[in-house]
C-alpha cells in the first residue's frame, strides 16, 4: 500500500511540474507580444562592425539640419532676373568723366538703388550710374532683382550751360564717394585737372558746331486764332507739346526728341477760348544735333514751312524778317552738310545719344 501511495505522489508531482512549465512559457510569450519587433542586424567583423556602430550612433544622436544655404541657392537660381535695360542715356568716355567703383563682393540692384545720390546732378551737369551685371557682363542703369559685380559713375563734361568746372566736379566726387562708402566699395576718380581741361576743349567744340534753324511764319492778311493754328498744324502731323504754346512733330525713333517744333505766344495759349486768342507770327525750328541726318530733318523743316504757309496764307522769313527763297534754302543745306561731317568726324554724329546729351 505504501508503494502505491508513493507512485501516486510521484505522478501527481510530475503533472504539477508540467503545468508550471507550460504556464511559464505562456506568460513569457504573452509578455514578448507586448514589445515592438526589432530588425535583425547581421553580424559584421572587425572595423566594419565599428564603423557600422559609429554610423548608427551618429544617426541616432545627430539632429537633422536644414540645408539653408542650398535652399537659398536654389531659390535664387529659380528667379529669372529682368532683361537688360537698353533705353535711356548711357555713359560715354567721349563726353563723360567716369569713376570706377569696385565692391568687395556682389551688390544687389535693390541695395544700390537705396544708396544712390538723392540728386543725380553736379551743378548743371547730369550724373549717370551704371552697373556691370553678373549674369551677362553688360552695363545698365541699376535695377532691382539683378546682381552687379562692378559700378561706374560719370558726369557730363559739357552741355549748353558750359563746360564742367572745378566746383561741379568736386560735387560729383563728394556724391559718388559717399555712395561708395555706404556700399563698401573702393572708388577711383580721374584727375581733376585733366577732367576740367577736357571739359573746356569739348565745350569749345560744341559751341562751334551747335546749330538751331528757325523760320518765322507771318500772317499775310488777318490774324490766326489759336484754334485755327492748332487745327492746321495737326493736319501736317504736329501734336501738342509738353509746354504751353508749343506743338511738335515727333521724332522717328521711340524716345527721340521732336524733329520739329512749332512755337507761338505762350500767353495766348492760356486763353479760355482758343478761337478768340489771335496770332500773327509762328516760329518753326529744328535742333540740328538732336536728329540724325538720315531722317532728313532739313527737308522736313522746309516742307512743313511751305505747307503751313500755303494753307494759312503765311510768309516764310528768317530771323531778320527777310523772306526765304530757293537760293537761301540751298545755301543753308550746304552749310548743314559741312556741320554733319564735322560732328561725325568727332564721333558725335547728329542724333547719336551722346551728341544729344552734349547739346542739351
């Protein structure tokens, strides 16, 4: 009986043990299911294992940094700069004293525009500033949205007010030096004595080759009303000018000065009723250096004078009141041809941009 009891207890203990093992395995499996799964890493040897560990450690502890410089470069490259400015006056060593400004790095057009001199004149002489574009190596007046690697500033050597003098040149130097300092650029100016000497010589040449032809149109019979003059002039292509008492025949190029000017009493132009204000004289003129000879301004001047005189019953006369005739026109045309040749020989052909600036 004792043997049977012993066997029974052994069997009972084995069952309990098996149950405990099964419960432990089930508990472990349940706990494992609660943890996230990890990717298995294949073992590596030697230095490769060390490098892999270092890379993993760096990735885990080094924060991700935005590529700010690359983003800015991409943004800048995505912006298309505006086209080159090809209109407006340009610097020319023939008629300008030019200073060179060299910045430490690239300058934006926006920054340059903020620091331009408040007035672009030195005395009675205009001042021009140009920048050398980074994208195409062309000079232009600074504009926003463009990068420039060099600047130049110039002051006109002479115009119809006279040649550039020492005071005007000093004013130019002061203005450009101030601009250069604010932009962080070095500047190199031409010598004052050389500039003033060039200005005197150019002014003398301009004075000897300046010409403005004018004819007077006199009413033969009754006076003309303002309205009648405007009506007849409009029939021959004239339009109202910017100033009162002036009508102009526009130039043949965009932005060019008028080819011909028709002037009358400015006080009469302010009359409330144009048909009541009367005139007995008109002045028809053209500025020789301002219009290219290729556009035949002299022939246009003669033709306009004849047409207006015929339609308005007027008389064409010179400044002394002497009537014009065919011989007088031929003589003027001969002298005009010589003047055109002299201007062209100096590289200042009539109608050229620099010539217009010199004779302004």
